[in-house]
C-alpha cells in the first residue's frame, strides 16, 4: 500500500455551493490558499455558473484574480456549458472541468440539457479547442465529471450499461480524465466496483476519477472500493461540506481530512498535512457558521501530535 493517491480538493466549489452562507470571493480565495498550504495541489476553486441560480459561486473571476499561476498547482474551474467555458478561458484557471449528467432528469434540472445535448455541448467545446490549436500551455487542461452515476433524484436507478455508454462517448471525444460522481450518495462498494470495471472497458485509455458524497454514510467505504479497483484519483471536500442545489437531499462530500487519515494510516501517500487540513476544516466551519461535519474536525488525528 505504498502507491500515491491524488486527492482533488473540491471544497471551494462543491463544498460551498449548497451552503446558506454566501462567502465573499476574497474568503473563498483564502480557503484555496489554506488548502494549498495543507498540501492540496489540484483544487476545484470556482464554478462559472449564473449567480442567479448558484449565488454562492458568484464572483468566480474575482476569486481567480487573487490566485495567480503557481508551478505545480492546478486551480480548476467547473463549467456546465459553452458560455461557462468561455468565461473560464478569460481567467487564470489551469484546468476546466465540464460537468455532465448520466441522466436526462438531472441534466435538465441542473443545466437544462438532456444527455445527448450535453454530449453535443462537450463536442463543441472539444472542437473549439482543436481549432484554437490546443496544446500544452495553450489552453487549460480539460476534464469531465459525470454526475448521478449511482443514482438520480429524478430518474431513479442508473444502470451499468447506461454509465458505460456515456463514458465511452466522452472518451471518444478525446477527454483524458473522466470523473464518476455519486451526487446524491446512494452507491455501495460493490456497485462501485462494477461501474469502475464497466467504465474501464468503455474507456481503457482514460484516467478515472471518483467523486463520492457521504449522504448515507458509505462515502469512505466507496472510496476504499475504488482504490482497491485501482483508481488513484479521488475528489474530496475539506470538512465534509458540500451538496448540490439541484439534487434534493444531497449532503456533503467525503471529507478530505477523513480520507487522508484513512489512506495514510494504511500506508498510501497523499502529500497532505493532516493537522493543517483539520485546522482548515475548523476554519471554514467558522466562516459558514456551523461546525464542519467531518469526523476528524471533531476527533482529531491519531496518534495525537
């Protein structure tokens, strides 16, 4: 168990987008800086969505203006469509993550598009990058996250074949990293294994990334199943905060500090400072006006430092 696991920190975006407290761009930029000081090297820093629908993410350009490029660090901007992608290109983001849905029901609620329309949207983005001569340093890196892979609040269960088909369509467009997200936290470790196996067959050359919510207390078990299946990139949110405004009942992501504790106790390498993560989780809890729900922000690490 000595291999490295990369944790993509999503607290500044997914973590804050469902909170009642709306934080100023300067505070959100400070969260990114604190997370980087704790070892995070890939951070979903902003979301380029309309503030009318997600006011917590307003001022993405202001957040990025406070985060100049730094070698070895990737600040990610999430987008839902071509308009968001164009906004992202006008900032200092290092990576653009295109959010798509595995179901028509959630796709229509979240971004007003069916699955087929989302694939066409992604195809247009990819074509635009090719026409612009996309290459190293020319445009931000592109990744995709598929939401509701394990279940949809509107369409119900999501089948293995349904997921594999969409993964294959995304990979055929040349996307190098595809995230599989349990947006409403309904997955179990065994279904995680099955869907990873199917996704890997559909996109053998793509990097798979996993994104779990802990709504039903299976998040860390699902992360364990993913790692046992060979996945080495997982999303997590400091403090375990998070949720989706368009997914009824969705609660927080697996907590970064809880995941780091589990992995490093087992001998995996994450590159994080656990004490600094716990301190950051408690700090963001104070900013949003409620204690962070993560286990380690309450109990601390062990052995005690």
